[in-house]
């Protein structure tokens, strides 16, 4: 079985390669399943109905055997235009929300900063 993780990212094209490159450099994995929304961190933190996102995560975890979940927020996000501090809070809230659903999975929050470098901001 290949080694796989799940990444919940913004749909913004600027963050795809930095995030995939960072995850593959920092974890011994083969594939990253990517689920996107405009402003994913805000959607997971604030939107009541996230059933479509949960459906995708279930495919990644139950069928593809993903072992970790990453949640990404980023600088200059037009889908979730809040300040840096609120982004970090929302990444944390989003991680807590998903940790409740998958308590045995490590849930890792990432922040893509204003130089498009990736920082780990939450591990649950
Ligand atoms: Zn964005």
C-alpha cells in the first residue's frame, strides 16, 4: 500500500506547489490527496455544513488509507480575507474540528507566509 496523507488547501494556484513540496520534504509519503475550497481554513472553522468536504476526506482516509490530515491557510487569501492572527486561529479551530472526527489521525495546521514559505502552526 502506498503511503498517503490528506491535504485541505485553498484553491489558490500560488499555494499548491509550495505546500506539496513542503509535505513531501517533511514526511515520508508517496501521495498527497488534495481537497480544495476558496479559503479552506475559514470554511472549516466557520461554515456549519461541511458534509461535502467530509465526504472527500472519508474517501481519502477510508479507501486511500491516508494516515494524516493537513489544513492550510495562506497569506493574501482572497477566499478568506482575514488578518494573519485570525487565519492562525481558524487553522487551529479547523484542526480541532477534524480531530474530533478522526481522533486517531494526526491533524497538522500549516501557514503559507508572505514569502510563500510553509510554517507548521498546529499539531493535534
Ligand atoms: Zn486562498
